C-alpha cells in the first residue's frame, strides 16, 4: 500500500550555474543547469509541499536576477500543471530559509508551516549583524524571515527543535544543524506508514543538490562511491557529509530514494513531463488510486 504521491515541480532554473557551487571543490570545471524546484506530496487526506520557491518581486527578484534565474512561474501556474490550487495546500515543510525555498508564503493561505526553530532564530540573528558580516545573508531575503515571523503571529508556524516523527502520518522531519544552513531539515516519507519501512523516500532539500553529491566518483581514493558535499555551507562540509550518511542510512543506502531537487537528471530516473512553459514535472511515486500526472 502506498499512502502518498510525490512530484518534483520545476518552477524556474539557472541555465549556467558554476559547478563549484554544486560540488565542493569543483573549481574551474565549468557550469551546470540548476533547476529550481519544490515538492508536492498528496495523499492520506493531505496536500503538502516541501519548500515553496521564491517570490519574483522586490528583493526576491533582485536575488533571482543576481543568480541568473530564468523562466519563473508562480506557484498557482506550476501547481495547475498537476491539477492543484495553492489554497488546497494544508501543510508546508520548509527545509531552510534561503530565498528560493521560503518565498511565496502569502500564496498558501490555508497552510500550516513547519521550520526548524534554530533556522528561523539564527537568520533573525544574522540579520542583526553589522554589514561587514553580510556574507551569511547572501541567499536570504530578509522579507521572507519577516513573513515567517508573521506566520508565527498567526499561529500558523510550528518551530521544530530537532527531529519530529509523524509531522503528518508517515512523514518525518530530520534536522541537519550547521550544515548547508543553521538548521537545515530533510523529510522522510514512509509510504507504507510502517516504522521499519522498505518504501520510503528522502526529500533532501539543499543538503544534496545533485546525484554526484551522493554518488561521486572515488577515482582518487580507494572507494567506489564518495560523498562530496554541496558547494555552499553556512555550517561545515563535515556536517553536510554526515547528513548525507544519515539520509542514505534512512533508505538502506539505496541512493535512488534520496531525491535532490536541484538535479537536472531526475527526469532520466523517474517518469516526467515537460510542460508548455518549458518546466518539468517529475513523478517520484504514486499513491494507490492516484492518476499519473506525467503519462501521455
């Protein structure tokens, strides 16, 4: 029995992103295409998302232009491609507060949000620092943090301290402190709801950008596979590598079950459909009775 369907929804992309930002130490190795995506989870009486993209106005647009983001489409447009409206979303899991994950809060008026307490508290702290320390805020829209705090005022924000089992039935949250960000979070979907499951998926947020972070070549060392962390860490590469190990252990080291949402090659491993707007829908799994959104 499968409880949940999971789709990765592309909402924009960077055509030429420095590979060194994706793979730690990949200096002077050119560029890669970097999709910007979020995840839709549907089933068991819930419609949930992992991250919500960025809002293409004000400082969010400034950051997108700075990073060369193209072909942005709103959540309403992107979700329409799989027959969902933003008002139907009841739960949002924010893996971290970078601008391309925590914008668009106002687009989901009926959703309850989950974020790590350390994540939102430390970005609030970082905003207070002198300008000479602003490197830490490179990919953060301060407006997103303010809107997140307003969610708390509305009693729509749950600040999680550490791991949390069954945030929704069969969906668990895990913290990776001081890694990509102060309180990055990854999500496990136990699709058969069993505590010891063989049908689970890890949604990695930005703890893993691409397959090569998990399946990197070990050509220079005596191993077949080498974890190589992502290129951007507010915390440490050590913590990124250990978070990768924790995610892999969660899926019994079956790498295909760890889903990196910035990976252009997802469509090579899972069924997908290119929408008329040039953006991909990738279907990771289907709940019992759910209709495919990518089949022709």
